[in-house]
């Protein structure tokens, strides 16, 4: 493309070059973009961690936050595009200076306690409103910075070098993400994180404000609206291919964005909802941008597609491996698959990028595609599916995409003909239709395979997927992939089952209390299907705290534990900590903590501040029972350290599986005062203190600091 074709004719062009000659150095543009990108991806884990405890610590909190960030990112890109198209540089600078000044009014960004939900709000809508009011405008301004500053840079440098700034911005984003779980989260409190971010944002305002002031001095450069249309940077696309080009720019990032949220949601469901597990997939997502937009030599679609197919296989075979290797294999498979798909999608987008005059249009399409993917996963899928069907469907489509890329690159790929464009040759791909069908159907069928149990009901909401099944006289409540309660049929329907059998830690504790033959007040954080109601006596009082209304409805409609229970019962709907904070007069003889979905844990329920609240809600010589059974996390040292922090002793009670009684293997930590009578006589006296069983000093989690790596069990 000649310079005449690439640049609009302008009688004042020499004047504009004279102005550009006095422009800020390239390093200033780079610094501004780096700082903005760092702040964009630093604020995401900071604000998400601030609000996570208020919404039950569920994976949907991060998914909803990601949806917000993607939509605001698109809005910021649209704002940058409109400024570029409609206004001269001087007007752009003036408008943006006003926006920068207004954004500083939102500082600091940490939400106040008055924003805590009361429990009757729609969590998705309320969370989005909270994010808008606290980080909406600052994030909007930061989101616009990448394309806006790059477009300003193009006034002084019209070469393709401007796209190197995009790769540079992703370096800043990746630095922010990787620094958070390893350098910031473990050592800086949430209040300190918010204050530091706010100070850096003020520095960013100064840096970009200087560029905006420089624009005010530019003259003789028209708005982009006065420039002729220009679509492609290296090869002009025929008019008939324009729609296909835009579809590519929207569809590819949409598929990659959907994969990011799907994989993140899947991982968080079965481990924990903490920034560490948000950061890793998002870092891979950003890494793909860096690789693809830095230089074409890094992008090798044929080998990337082959590796992606291998990762698809790993996601399916992990289920037949020993439990020790399962977690690592599953993580490598899903994270490798996500990286491969992102490389393919973003690599093809980078190959088709336009010239500098159209970069805001290009970025607008990329961000729009990302927002579309976010809306599909966070909004459409929960409404359309009662189960997590998006995961096997995405796996199947990913296999087809990788297979098609491999075939396209093998037979038609070249430096001039990209794999993405070759995908339009469906007529030629028909000879591989059986391979394409197998690539899609195998992961879909494996992912959709369920047990032969009769499905009674399935519900999905903000807090996850619940299923009730029946098989061989057993009715089961399943959350994610974990059984959370079992009821036997007939005369055995009032028998305690699953993790709450007579020999379990909580069963032995209740037996010890009932030996004293006095009424009990029991608090239970996490209702499940209500198995603990089987222990209630007429004079006892049970308070259940459950955040998910669907769990309450299912326990009432598909199980009879609550109806058959003899004790007085009251159910409180809301987050465990928030409800206990409101129950100021409650004094429990026994407080049971079992508010875990799948193998994921709401980390805010296992902090020092939470343990102080639990102890404050205990009656004299009261006991706390914490369910610590977990496939991936070793919670015993953590709970022991938390108990020590509030001057409580701890005992570990382990019970074995009894298939006939529908009792699962369970681990419970029992906490009570050091000189409690429970340690001297009765069923709990036989268990030694945890301190005498381990020399390992457990971590001490707080609301300001909690690190998953300290309790992660890899093997």
C-alpha cells in the first residue's frame, strides 16, 4: 500500500509533521500504555477480592466481574473509536482531560461496608451496580487508553510499529496479573492495595494528561471521519470480503473470551474461588496477545493446532487416572487448551489487522467479540442450560477448530493465505468431515456423560448447578461434582448419612452433648439437604444458614429430613458470615461449618476475623465443628492455626466409608476451649490435639491475606 493510499490528503500535512516533531518521546507513549494496562488488570483481582465475601465466595462472582470488565472495556474502546472518528486531535485532548479529571473523583476504589448486600437482592445485578459505582469511570478511562494513545501515536508515526504498543500493553497487563498473587496479595492488605492502586492511577492521569495537552497544540490534522475508508494493512480486502473480515474480528475473540470464562469457572468450582486461580487463565489469555501481536514469527498455527488437540485429549483422560495425577493432568489439559485456542484466535486476528488509520475499528471489534463471549457465558448459558453444558460444547467446538486449522495449514496454509481464511473453504474441508465430526463429538459425549441415576430435578443459578438423583433407594443432592447429602428410603429415611454419620466428627460431638441430657442450640452454616436435622430433639433449636435459596427449596421438596426433624428449626438465607453478624444475640452450643460447594471453599469463611466471629457466637463451653474433607486442599493446618489465633484447641476426627449406610469418608475438625470438659470425658476425649500430631505450622488466613498455595494438595 502506498503512502498516498494509506494517508488522507491534507494540505496542512507538513504542519502536522512539524507538530509531531515536537511530540513527546516514544517512551512516554509506551510508559502511559504500560501503566494503564497494569492498572486495568491490577484492579480486577483487587476489587473482586473486596466483594467476594459479600456474595458467598462463589465462582460466579469472578465470572460476573469479568463480564463487567469486558463490557466496560468495549465501552472504552467505543469511546476511543468515536473520538478518533469524529473529532480533531485538539478536541480529543480536551474531552479526554475532562474524563481523566472526573475519574479521580471515584478514588479510593475500595467499597464501603454500607454496600454489603442484605440477602434479598439479585446478586448479579447488585454486583454489577456495585462495580459501576466504585470503579466504573476509572476503568472506563483506563480501557480507552490503549487504542486512544496508539491512535495518538499514529499522528507522529504512521507505520505498523503502532501495533507493537498493543503487545507492550499486554506485557503490562500480564505483569499486573502475575505480580498480584505472588508479590501483592501475600504482603499487602486490601486497604493497602486499594490505596496503592489509587496513587498509581493519579500518576497515570498525569502521564496521559500530558499527552492530551500535547494534542491540544496540534493543528492541521482532521478527524478520522474526513479520511477515506481503509480496511487492510498489507492486502486490501475486496468489498465483498468486508463482512467476513468483521465477522472474523468479532467471532475469534468471542470464542477465546468464552473459553477464558468457561475454563476459569470450571477450575474455581472444584478448588477455590481466589485470585490465584483467576489470574492463571487470564495470564494465558494475555500471553496469547503478546505472542501474536509482537511479531508474526512467533505464530505457528499448524503446531499450535496439534498441541491444542493433544490438550483436548488430556481434558478427557484425566478422569481415568489415579487421584494423585488427576489434578495436575486436568490443569495442564484445560490451561493448555485455553492457551492454544487463544493463540489460534488471536493469531488469525493479528494476521488480518488493518493499517494505523483503522486501528480503533479493529480494537473495537476485538473488544466487542470479547464482550460477546462474556455475555454468552455469564448471562445466556445460565438461562439456557440447567447444567454446565457450555464446557463440553466448548471442548467439542475447540477440537473442531484445532482440527480444521491443522488441516488448513497442512494443505493450504502459507504466508499469504492464513489458516483463518482457509477455514472458509468448507467445500474443500468436506473430505475431512468424519474427522471433524469425531473431533467434536468425542469430547462432547464424554463431557455430557452422566451416571445412570434417575434425575429428579436440576437447577442452576448464581451459586452453581444443583441436581437431585435417585438410585438403588438413595436420593442424592449433588452440587457440581460432589455429593452433598444422601437420604435412604423407607424406615431408614431418618438415618444420618453422607458426611454426618454417627461415627463422624459432628456425629460424635452431638452425641457427647446429648449425653449431658440438656437442650442444645445448634447453628449450621450450609444446609445441604438437611441431614443434621436427624439429630434434633424436641427441646433443641437448630438455626440453618444457607446462601442459596434453591438449596432451601430442594431440601424441602425432595428430602424429608427437615420435615421429620424433631427440633425447632429456623432457616436464614444469606452468606454465613453476614447472617451470623446480624444474629447478635445468638449463643450456640454447637456451630457447624459446612458451607462448601464441590471441593471449592469460600475462603472468607476460614479467616481469623471469621473465626473470631464464630467464637463470639458460642455459648459457654461451646464447640465449633469444621468439615475439612477436600480432594485438593489440606485444610487441617489452616483450621488448627485459626483455632490457636482465638485460643481454642482442635482435634481431628476421621471416619471411614460405610456404603450400606450411605456414609462417606469424612474429616472434621472439632474446636473448643483448651480446658473444655469435652476433651476430658466422652466421645471426643480419645482424640489427641492436632498440635501433637503435626509439626507443620499452618498458615493464618485473614480477610486481608489468604494464599491458596499454602494449603494446596497436588498429590
